[in-house]
């Protein structure tokens, strides 16, 4: 559907996604698309159409109905009143994309609706389900999702598009529901490698908190192990396991401070985590809430160890960001990292506290030089290799 105006220049890719920069609360999909555009935005003309509010926010992100430059892309923010088939038809006619790139499977306004219009217009389309067909994701509202997926397979509504699988595991998950699917596999791209120095212990003053750990003077916590998880607070993220690990590592001479950075999507889960932590000696939990991307590096800079104990992750952006900052990470074996040839600063393990405890002890003993060397290798070989860039280019060529 390319017009003569841009046929000889950069291919035009129209990206549909519920939230995009400066939105950040929706996490992984935003980072996946932002990192893709940062890496390939000089080679492809990316036009992004998204909602005009961050997840759970009231304030608009930008002017609706106009294209705005954001990094290497042009972005159009749609108000809810513009989430219609007619608006999508006008955008597709105006942009004349070489390919439409969808970043959700279930979203009505930014996946099912644009796909319906694009299919009728004959626009080549690629759909990235972003982990929504994983076992963990399907365990939430399972019957509703499974019935809907079965209906799509029977009707053939997704028979003439290309699927983008981030991993071979995700490709298998797609085939399980759509056996005849045309699939291209391309790993998500990371942020640049920018190792952060470890802050000195004196940079962490005595901490004061409500309910000081038993056995310590009021308000005083000695030098602590600093653990970090990044992602929305939701049962699928399994942060209660992170707390169990924190308890196993803690003691009167080495308390643990565990920060979780991400939207409090499930308030009941947040309450359960706070109650779990309150019952522990020598463990302090802090639910930081969401932070904008430019503040994320400071969180990784603070941490000594990053935890991703999720029941399901399509990729595991927190691991990639830990690697980019030269921080060690432990990630559950239910992510793409289990199949990667990563360095010693990343451990992929089943969700067993004793195994995570042993790995944490080993990772906390690594020197900064060892962490930087291992992380640099992982970043180059697993995340930003020429083969991975070529696979991403192939999605839109």
C-alpha cells in the first residue's frame, strides 16, 4: 500500500499501541516499541498512534489529532472519542503505511479495531501479542480469553497477518492457538549499555521507618542488602516470592531493603505484600509506585540485585535494564532468558527459594569489574547482536 512519495525512501511503519511515551505506567510494551524505534528509527519511518493518557491517568499526554515528534518517531495521540473505525480509516489513507504493526492481542481500540479496518483495506499487518498467549497471562480471566481465542481461530480472523514472536517460546504459544500462523521471531531490543558505578555505603544514611526491625535501635538499620523489582504490582509478578527470598537473606547483621517500582495495578496484592513484609524481621518493603523512564536508571543504580520472580514474562525488560546498568539479576525460568547464552551476572532459576538464595549469595559476591565484563558480554551477545537487529529489520522490510 506504499505511495510513490515514500516508496523510494524509508519504509513507513504505522504502529498501533494503547500507550506510548511519555506514558510509562504500562511498562514492557512501551519500552519494547521505544527501544525498537531508538535502534531502527533512522532506517524506518515510524508513525505511532496511541491513547492520549497514561495508564490510570487523567491528564492528556499531547494534543489530539496532530502528529508530534517523539524521539525518532511521529506520534498521534487519540482521545477516546477518536477510537472509531472511521478515524482509523482516515489515518491509514493519510499515512499509506507499508505495514501496520499492532502491539496487543485483546485491545479493542488499538488492535482489533485497526486490524478490522486494515484487513478490509488490504494493508499488510504484523501483530505482536506481547506475551498475552503465555500460560501465566491466560490464567487471568481464563475462560473468557480461551473462548475468544477459539472463536478467532474458527472464524479465521487472524489468518492473513504476520505474527511477531519475541522468542521461540512465544512462537510455540502462537502456534498452539493458530497452527497455520505465519510467524517471524525477533527478540526485543534493549536500552544501550551504560554501566553504573556502585554507590558507596556512606551514600545510604540510617533509615527511619514505621516499625523498625526487631533487635535494632529505633530508626536504625545497618548496611542492608538492596533488592529491586521493576514492574506493575500484580499477582502474576509473584513479588511475594521476592519477599520470601528477602527473608531468607536477612538477619540481624544484614537486613534487606526491597524496593518494587511500578504501578499499583492490583491494590489487594499490594496490601498482601505489605502485610507479608510487616510480619518479617529485618526486611523493609517499599512500594515505590511508577516512575518515568528518566528516573529508572537511578533505581537500578541504587540496587545490588534485581529480581524478576514472575510467573510469566514475554521478555523480561527488567533483566535487560539490569544488564545494561551492569547489575546482577535473578529471573524465573518462565521467561526468554532461560534460552539465552547470557553471562554469569544473570541466573535463570525455577521458583525455589533455596536455589535463589544460593544464586543471590553468589551474585552479591561478584566484584564490580566482574559484573561489568559479564554484563557487557550479555548485552552484546544476547540483546544487541547484528543477528537480533537483522531479525527486527525483517519484521518491516
